C-alpha cells in the first residue's frame, strides 16, 4: 500500500520509511508507527511519521499491522 495518503497511515502499522539523510539513495528502514506527523490529507513524497524507536521519515510503503507481541 502507498504511504502518500494520511488516511492509510495510523499508529501501530508496520511501514517502510525513508529518513532525511537517505533521501538521495532511497534506502528504507522498517518499523512500527508511533505517531503521524503530517497534518495534511496527503503528501507527494509520503506521510511523515515517527516510529516507536524514535526514527522519523516519510512512508514509502505500508507493510501491514504489527503482529501482537507474544503473551
């Protein structure tokens, strides 16, 4: 799924993001969304998010729901 629409991105989703320093190479990192930082309904380069580990970047793809931690 594409990460350009804010409605498609919510906390708890596993996503692939591009961090600011990696924009030229397009290198992505995966993580779970902690907060959506983009206020507009869409962004042409991807919605900006903060992951649970603190990294910030623009969503390139939504990978799905984060599996629940084992009980």
